[in-house]
C-alpha cells in the first residue's frame, strides 16, 4: 500500500506493513509491562553487566526471539510451497527470495550462534571452576556487537530493503551490478559487526579455558562441553576471520567499485572459496558444542562416565581439523577439475570416521547404564538416529559424481536440515532444559517438555524426510513454485504439515517457560544428580562462585565425591579472578558500529566519520581505566 | 522408530520412477548407480546404529528395580574403539573406488582442456534465459535439441551471474560461470523430451528459468539443423 508521510511518498508491501503493526503493538505491550512492574532498573542492570551468566541469558533471550522470527520465515516458505503453482500472500518471486535469505542467515548467525555462545558463556566457567570469563568487559562488547549486528540486519526488513542474495551471498549476484539496492549491504554489515563480536567471545573462551581452570582441573579432566567449546573457539577464530575478509572485500566491491569478485581482474570463484572456507567449519562450529552437550547429558542420565573419553576429545579435534579441508565439496559443479573433486570427496568421507566414533561412544556410554528419560535426555536420544540419518546423506553427497545430481536440490536442503537441526537445535534444547535450573533456579516442567520433544521430533522428520525424494524428483532449492508431477504435490504438502507441527511444538516450549515462571518448583544445587562442577554451585549461579575453590581430582570429580558421601576438598590458593565491572561502554561501542555501518550503507559519510570518531574516543576512555588496579594493585 | 516405518510408505507413494534414478543417458545412469550404491552402503550404517540404539535404550532403561543401581565405572574399550575406526574406514574405501573412477570420468572441465569429440552445443545462460547454438550456427532459445547416441559436448558460458545447467534425466548439474567456459559431456542420451532448469539461484526469475531438452534421432537432428 502507498501513503504519504511528511511529504514523502512511501510504498509499503502488506507484509512489511504487517510487521510494523505487529512490532509496534508488541513493543507497546512490552513497554507497558516493564513500566507497570517497574522493571526499568532490571533492563539497565543487564545493559551494564559484564557477568558471564547475565550475558549468557541475553544471548539466549535474543537467540530465542530470532528463532521465532526466522521460524516464521520458514512457515511462510512452507505455506507458499504447500501446493503446486500456489500463490500465498506476497511470497512469490522477490519476496520469496528475501524470505529464504533471511531464514538462512538468521538461523545460522542470529539463532544458532547466540544460543550456543549463550550456553558456553553461562556454563563453561561453571564447569571448569572459573569465576567468570577471562575478560568480562570484552565479553560484554562481544554480546553488544552481536546485538547491534543482528538489529542492523533486521531493520532492513522494516525499510523494505531485505537482502535477496541467499545466505551464501554468491558473487556476482551480490555485487552492485546485479543487486544495486541496500539489501546486500545490510547483509554485509550485519554479519560483519556480529562476526566481530563472535571472534572476541571465542578469544575470551580460549583464554578462560586455558588460564582459569580450578586447581586439579587438568585439560584431560575437563567435561566434554568445555572441550568442544575450546575447539569450537579455535574454529571460530580462523573461520570468522576468513568471513570478515570476504565481507570486507565484497564491501569494497559494492561501495567503492573494486573488482575482487567480478570484472577482468576479479573472479566470482574467489567469493565461493572464501565463503566456504568459513562456511564449512561453521557447520562444525554449530555441531561441536552440541556434541559436547549431548556427551554431558547422556553421561549424566546414564549414570556413567563418557565411554572412551580420550578418543572422544581426539575425534572432536580431528573433526575440527578435517573441517578446514573439505570446503570445495560445496563446489563440485563449479569445474575445479577431477583432481580437486576427488581430493575433496575423500577428505569429506574421512570426516565420517571421527563422527562415527562419537556416535558409537555415545551408544556405549548408555550401555550398562541406568537411562533416565528426562527431557534433556529425550532430546539427546532423539539426536542420535536423526543425526545418523543426516550423516549418511552427507556421505552420499561426498560422492562427487553423484553430487552433480544432488547439488542445489531439496536433497541437500534435507541433508543440512537433518544435521543442523538434529545436532545444533536438539542440542540447544537439551542444553536449555538441562541447565535451565542453573540459569534461573527453576526446573522446567517435564510433561510439557515431553510434548515439546515429541511434536518437534515428529514435525522435523515429517518436514525434511520427504525433501530427499522431492530433490531426486528434480526440485531445485530456492524456487517458489513447482508443477504437480511425480508426487511432488503430496510430498511438499507433507513437509508443510511437518513445519507447522514444529511451529506448534515451540508453543509448548513457551507455555513451559511461562508455567515455570508462574508456578515453578525451586530446585537446589543439583536437581539432576549431576557429575560435573556446575552442579556444586547454587542455582541460579551466584555472581561470586567457587568460594572456597574446589580441588578437582579426576574426571567427574564432583559425582565421585558425592557417591562416596564426601565433600570435594577445597583450597584458598586460587589464581587472580577476573573482575566484574558495571559499564555502559560495551553497549555504546556496539551502537557506534551500528551507526557507522548505517552511514556507509546509505552514503551518509558524515555519520560514519562521526561514529568512527566516537568509537575511537570510547576505546581511549576504556584504555585509560583498569579496574583490576583497585583490587590487585598496579602491575610492577 | 516411526521414521523407518514412514520410509517404504513414501517410496510407494512416489513410485519407482524418481526422475534422477530413472536415467535416460549413460551419464545419468552412472550417477544413479552411485546414488543407489552409496545409499545401500549407508543403509548398513543406519541399521547397525538403529539396532544398537533400540537395544541399549530398551535394555538399560530406568526401572523401579534398577532405581539405586550404580553402574560399573567403564572407562572405554580399546578393541571396540579400534573396531569402529577400522569398520567405517573399510566401508568408505569400498565407496571411494567407484567415486574416484566416475569423478575422473565425469567432472566438468575447462573448454581449453577438453579433448573429447562429439556433437558440440554452445550453451549461453543469462538472467533468465537459455540460448543454445549448434555447430552450424542454428540458434534457439529455451529448447535444446540433441541427437540420440554418441557424446554430446555442452560448452557453457554465462552472460551475467552464475547459473547451473541441469536436465535431471540426462545427467547432473554443471555451473554456468561468467568468467570461464566449461565443457560437460552427456553420453548416449535416449530419445525423449525432458525438462531442464537452472539449479543455481540467480535472481528474480530463477524459478522460471526452464528449458526443454529434446533428444531426437540423428536424421531428425540433421533436418532440425537445416530448418530455418
């Protein structure tokens, strides 16, 4: 619809208008509730916090909000594809291209990443006996960069300038010649800002895990979630740096007429190489922490230590290493030649070996155990067969000559949803149900948890299993319609039903959180009969933990002390603890990058220069102050 | 294991003529073989895991009698762990042999490196059309006519962004790049009319960037080339 505001003619499609109305109404409700319950102080508290648990909560909160937003995109996609030659609302052509772009980009960068980083932030320090992350201030900066990056990406929709280049942003389609609008710039800067934050958090986690473990907590005694977080952080450090370079070059192509990815000097292949050198490790960045969560959950609820701990750690490291040697399996059809295609086919197959080791070790962790079917365990049990199904289609895809058929069809869509949802999403759900008591002090309702699990799992298989077949029936990715042939109609309709079932399952999750908030049962330190250190501190984890500091004597030290009826030995010989500060600077630093990018996107260079100047000033202000001096004295 | 129950139902529903598997050329036939071959090998993996999974979950589930049971503290088992390193490696070796053979046979190569002989067709993709130019200069849009039997050499080049050439029944995809010309072979196609499409997202009209691939007899091809 068209209307005039302040003398400017504005054209808004109905979906954007609906988003405005919905967001304004929801915003009004939230503001009303905040004011009525007098919670402005609480919001301020979270804006200035550098505490790892609170920052973790912020990551998780926004991850879940974006999960609903990107999930809604998925429902639009599935509704448009419900019938052959369907015309649902506005989602044909351009709008469809926008909606699959935002669905993919948001699910990867603004849902899976923050939820995992949130869990790592909250849990890793508690698991290894650290009182906070090594650099609390940097941790807050990392979060606010993620926050402003995600907001920057999201406002594009409200301005009706959504990117439409797919989450992979392939050049030359993403260069200025073919997508001259601001959409692709929102993609570039949104990912660039939040990616920077992710790199900071990865650095922080590495230093924390290497430097701030409790006495006796050798690397070889760490819980597997801490291990996978460490290895994931190294992957982030390398992969996100490559992404930052790729986005930087694309930014120069778009804004300043450089020709890295097009023209006579440049080459569109360079983008694909850079993107997938980031993109494939990213898959493991999403999967490995989930593997860690499953290892801890399966071990706890089987009442047994993890089977083959050394080989479990080794296989994670191997997956991480091999993860950097397989990127061109996304490019089998590009024409790199038979030699490259063979090399990348073989390396890809090899990844199946360490992954297989993990699956069998999980199975044998359960063997001889006492398996309790709590909600976190249900999600972990659902993961094993579902993930194996995604894994074997991965091996099928690695067969490069067969991939000429699979490539860019719904078969691939089925494959990556199988692996990512089975590992990352089920892992996040398992982790959230498992550590919810440690984060909030309440345990989520088991009955609603089971409803959530079963509806989600059935919906998930119903959605993605038929896509294997529609792909082989010749349905390419990223098309908004299809003809009724070869059973495409029935299979697609089945997928749509499954997608809505997954949508319904999320309502159970929300109902569960609300019910727990209203009438939840307060729990003690150790509601699950846990094995690792986080269950030795109070629920919710207080700001000052591990006082006195426990001494770790082996794997699952807490559990063995508990079952022997003893307390863990303690010590007062501890390393200097990272200090929490209250500061609004991280928030401001994030916001300056937001305005800097806004200026570059719309060529308002005065705004960029001003923001850069303020950013520089903020960094100077920060570097003049070292809060540790007041506490530990000046470094000699 | 409801998903295992669903599988045969879905296969029945779609019948056995899934396009990619119901191949109409030697090229697509080899690919269909690889798909079935890798699928069968992988089915072994799925079965082994499912059997162990169901058995362990059922046998070691929590029951009232086992409420206070403290399981033995098993750290690992080096023989078992070696077994599931060697087993998958063997399985992958069996899979790798035909993979490497066919990858060498079928991977698209640069035009300058191609040494094959056959009927050449120049394929030009642009947003959102296909143009097919035959050896004698005959040009047609969105309809590819090729002779049955023998080898078809498609020389592919894009005018703008990256596209991908795909006729599911005749063979896999090959990307159509703006910066280089690739050659893709289709061996021994059979007579028939097949649908072709762009498989790489290329912008607004991607969904409708389709064409028709018609395989005709050699005589008909000759007369097609000569008709105006």
